C-alpha cells in the first residue's frame, strides 16, 4: 500500500495515484501560483517581489512606469487590461503544463538490489498492464490563485506588461515574468548553438525547490549545472555555465531548452520516496524510450501477475 497518497507542503503539493487496470500510476505535483498583475506606476524600483497590482478596464485607465529586469535594466511598462491579463493567465497555465508534462517516467526498484527494498504490495501499485513495466507518469499541475485572493500560494510571481515588445530582451527571473514569456524564445549560446524555450516554464521550474521560506535560496530549484559551476572560485551566480556545460544539459528545461531530464525529475523522485517510503533505487526515463519498449518487464512483475 502507498504510505501517503497526498503530501501538502509550502513548496508544492503532490498526489500519488496508484495504477488501475490499463491506467498507469501518476505522480502529480500541484503548484499553486499567484500571478500579480504588476502596477508599474508604483515608484518601487527593485529586483525583489512587488505586490502592487492594477487592472484597467480600458486604455484610458492604464498606468505606466519603469520595471527592472534581472540585470537591473529599466523597461517601460504599463498596467494590464483585464482581458489581457485573463488571456495571459490561461496561456501561462497551458504552456507551463505542456512544457513539463508527458515527459518523465519513474520506475520503482524491482527488489533485485538488496539496498533498494520494496514490498510486493507497494510494487503492485505501479503495475497497470501485464506487459508494461511497473511505472508512474510524472505530471505538473498549475493551480492559479485568482486576482485579489488571499489564499496561500506556493509561488509568487509578478506578471509585467511591457509597453513595447522587447524581443525577449527583458531578463526575467522566478519572481518576475513579462507578457512575452509564454511564447517560445530563441537563445544563442556562447558557442553559437540555438536553443528554444518557453521562459515561463523554466522560471516555474525554479519554484520546485525545498519547503523553506522564499527568502531562503534553498527555496529555489537551481539551474541544471549550478552545483558544478559553483565549485569554481570565480563563478558568478546565473552565469552562462549554470545553464549547461554540455550540449545535452543545455537542452534541459532548467538549462536553455525544453527537455525534462533526470535532473528535472528530482522533485518527483523526492516525493515518490516520501509517498512510498521506498528511499532508493528509483529510475528516471524519458517517455519516448519507455514507449519504444526499451525498458524490460522485471522478473518480479512477471511473478506477481501470474
């Protein structure tokens, strides 16, 4: 049996749905996001979170002002029209979920390694079909906290409306996005490779960190190569190397691309361990090789489904 089907914490909630006949197990991370419709007329110029909001019903009510990006550059912005902000919220949820979902597969240990113990009862919770390996499909659900709602959110993000298009030159970060960040952006890295990414999906990924205060750096899930880059005494935070020292890592969502890799799977692996009390032996594979039949059915599964 699953130890805990639902876990609710300050960083995100998660639900493990056991497998049913012909329906695979699913491990869903649910992130409650509060998007602030930034009022740019407020004089506060800061890289920190600004909670001042304004929605205009018509262009005659629009307010204007400057907002800083992650590099400290000022950009002319205006307040959102209600219709624009509603459309942005809908698209934000859609593209972020689309970017993260239908990629990651978790395979539980089959017990062949003595250090990765799992009971038959728990293992069977991941079997849906006789000839398909025991597994759980990982998913991300974005739950938007409505404008003006005081409910506790996991992620607090300003949504900035640029007065004029920047051509994706506004450097967004996990606390501040623009209206351009729900569309694909093309980035050329230092060695000339082009990468395509939806910035909003990358920045939401930073909110999949530890259950600590948002003022604590541990709250945020780092870039794909941040740990190895930090070992360099001359490293500067958010430097190019954090986005991947190799091309394969740069393709990752927490690099410069759209691929969910073993690194991006860490929040799901951590929750799978807690949901099941199975602490070791989880394997991460991408959906494509899994569906191509690259993962064999274990001897344990064959024994359990006789």
